[in-house]
């Protein structure tokens, strides 16, 4: 009520006008900085995740009419530039030669889990689409997210316009991921699973304790990195060139494939997507230009920061009441996807005689991405698995967008 009276007094829909770009930009970058600082400073914030904190700040600011729900900064600059530029930077680690050479058996169970994610998306859609409008696009986004991670969610959210439901999907996504990570840690300690699966890494930890190597890897992973002016310039130039090339290719291919009928629509959606070609060009650059990529520093940090800006913006147009109404159903939707992924991983792993640690980390890499899986490996003392799980999780960044767009095309999103 107070917000409505204030808006009537100042004569516009929000305290900060839509054309006051500098004020909106300041609020955006300060909010993201606060979310990142809280996530890295406090345990409770890390459990919530910086993504959710940034989204909640935006949600509160828009619902209390502090900022507008639409403006050039959000609609054109963040969606149009920050998201596409962030993706090539985050995919610079996707050296396919290295991934295939060093991942071993874990890649097999990871791919089985990815198939489970796709199957779970179709099952959950079949059960819940009468109750959730726009679920086709959400199914595509969550397929990408539960095979790769936030980079795929961002790409698919830009590809499939699902409206305000994006914010509710993000809340459900992060809540479900947190619950599942606790479940995986619980499973690692259960006698039932230890009795039915080999677990050599757990046995080693039980005998030796968490090694110094694990602590060193954790410290190295989160340590400050060197970055030069040249690194920033090369990263931005590289990302811009990739996006430009992808747009040209997508426009040419999309014009060549007509958008009619189920099959042609699916092909048009897939091959006409700039995000498919951003992923493809980025993967090729990381694989065949590995020497040049190795010289760059800061690409992951710059890319992640741009994706955090995106996470703030998706919370802006959302209604708190709609999130409260929609999140339980979306939580059920994501829950079905995660459950099917888990069944594929654990049943497939059992049939193939895989170690319990490989299965747990592969499923974690599917649902949460490489960093959460590596964090779990480090925290449990499975130091030999940190490198492989980082690589298979990074591979998820590559195939997540492809499979998400494929699911969206099949469901006619």
C-alpha cells in the first residue's frame, strides 16, 4: 500500500525511473557484489547460494516498486550482451581432447545420468504440463541446468521465453539442488549403498583420513588468480568474436531450414539457435586452440560475473505471490527430473560395476555442475576424483545446451 501511494506521488511506476540507467546499473552491480561477498563470507549464504541471494534482492526491489520491471538495461544490455558474452568465457575449459583422455569410467556414468535427466524432463512434463503454463520452455532450461549448470540455464532462458516463471524455476532449481547434495552425502555414508557398491576411496579415507593433498587442492581452487590488462582485453575480444560468428551462422542456417512441421521445427530450433553455435564455436576454440587458451587468465571469473548479472535480472519481473504459488509445482517438476537422474546413475552404475564414489560425483556433476561436484570430492577426501569430475562436469556445459534445445524443440517450446 505504501509503495502504491509513493508511486502515485512521484507519478511513475517505480522509485527509480526506467530511463535512469546509471541508478539501475549501480543497484544491479552493488547487489551482485553483495551476493558474491555474502556467499563467500558466510556459511548460511553459501548454502542459499549467491544466485538466489541476487535474485531475492531483485525480487524485493521490483515488488516494492523500487525498480521497474522492464528497462533498456535489463532487456537489451544484460539479456542481449552480458549473457551471450559470458557463455564463451565459461566454456573456455571445454577442451574435448583432454576431457576424453582423462575422465575414464566417470564419463560413462555421467552420460547415463544425462540420459536420465532428459528422460526425467519428458516424464515430469507429461505429468505436470496441464498445471504449469509454459512448462515446455522450463523443461528445456532445466534439462540444460541438470546436465551442465548455470551457463546452460542462462543460454536456454534466453532461447526460450517463458516469462515470469523463470524466477520461480530458479528458486525451485537451487532449493532442489541443495536438498539433493545433502542426500548424496547421506547416501555416501549409508550401510545399504556401501554394502552393494564398491567404495575404494571411502576405504582409503577411513584408513588415512583426509589427506593434505585434498586441502591443498581446495585452497588452490579458491585462491586469487593473476590477471593482466591483456587478459581482460583478449577475453572480451574472444567472447565478442565467438558471439558474432555464432549469430552469423545461426541466421544463415535458420534461414535455410523452414519452420514447419514437428521435425523441421525441431531442426530449425536446434540449428537456428545462436546458443548452439556459441557452444560449438567455443568448444572448437577450447579444443584446437588449447595453447592460446592456456595463456588467458580470468575467463571463468569474468564469465561467472556476467551470469550473476543475468541471475539478478531474471528476478526483476517476477511477482512474489506467483513464485509462492508456482514454486511447489516446479519443485515437484525438478524433483522428478532429479529422481530419474539418480535412478539412471545408481542402477546403471550397479549394472556396470562402478564405484559408489564415481556414481555419486557423476550425478552431482549432472545436477549441480563441475564446481559443486569437485567441492563434494574435496570435502569427502576423494582427492583422486577431483580432476576427473571437474572435466566431466565441464563436458556437461557443452552437451547441456544442445540437449536442452533438443528437448524444447520436441516439446514445441
